[in-house]
C-alpha cells in the first residue's frame, strides 16, 4: 500500500501523542507519511518536534497538492473548532479518522471525519459520533451514546449507555457520566467529576456529584 501524506495541526503535547498514535498505526500497517506539524506561531517554523519539523502556519497548505490529509491534534474543543473553520476554506484537504490499531470497532458504530481515538479505549455498540472528536487513552463509551462534534474526552473518561454529548463538550480526566444523561454544548466537566444529572450548555461543572460553578456567554466558552 502506498503511504498517504499526513500533516498534524498543532505542535503541543497532544500533537506529540497523536504522532505516536500514527507511528503505532504504521507499525501495524504502513499507511501514513508524516510530513510535520503546523503551528500558528511563525516563530516556531523550522523547529523540530520529536524529529519532525514545524512546517509553518496554515498558509503552508497554499503550495501543497490536493488530497492532503490533515488531523487536528489540539485538545481544546474551542481551539480545534477555530482551526477546522479556517481549514474548511482551504481546498483539497482530507480529514481522516485516526484509530489506534488495538481498538476493535463494532460494525454498528457511525462516525464522521477527523476523529482521533487513542490506545486502550473501548467503544461498544450503536454509537453515533460526529466529526473532529478526541477520545483519549483508556476511555470507555457505552451503548447508544451520541457524541456530536468537537468533543474531547481526556484519559480515563467513562461514558455510560445512552449518554448524549452535544458539540464542544470538554470532559476532564477520569470524568464519569452515568447512563441517559445529556451534556450541553460547549460545557466543561472538571477532572474526576461524576455526572448524575443533565448539565446545561456553556458552563463548567465539577465535583461528586458534578455541580455548575461557572456559566459562559451565548457564543460559547471563550479562550
């Protein structure tokens, strides 16, 4: 199989983890030729990140061939959406799903594009996932879960059956959500929280059980 060229948008900690994910995929089946990273800070151009160069900012794509594959390795849902919105204006980019080879996906899982699913996570059955989500290490996603777009599940998140995550949910490490709960769009759940009731949109909730400690304006959580 001929390798496809791949560029990682982002050059921080999760971008390095995404590179490791790509390397694991390639060790199982040589699929991707990583060209390097994209970072919006022009001062970082040319620096090496785990032996791969920062190619430049998004303007780098202006000189590339069509059908360039891109992943968004930025943990923040808000930051990731801003980058996706910019890249939607660049013709010829493709947004593949990156799934660790250790993960076996049930045939009854629907998935959009640009998702990243890391090692040792378990997704069961009849899951509906949109696009540009991140499921980090050692997460579980139960049956009939709906995950819309731009959600992030940090390591160790447990999502029980029939949960709905609206777009932009940001779940901290070891968050637990019991069955049949809904998390509103652009809401942050703090690390170690246990969600036992629905959580409204555009807020931060923390604790056991999770309680709202802050609300955000209508345009979402600003960063």
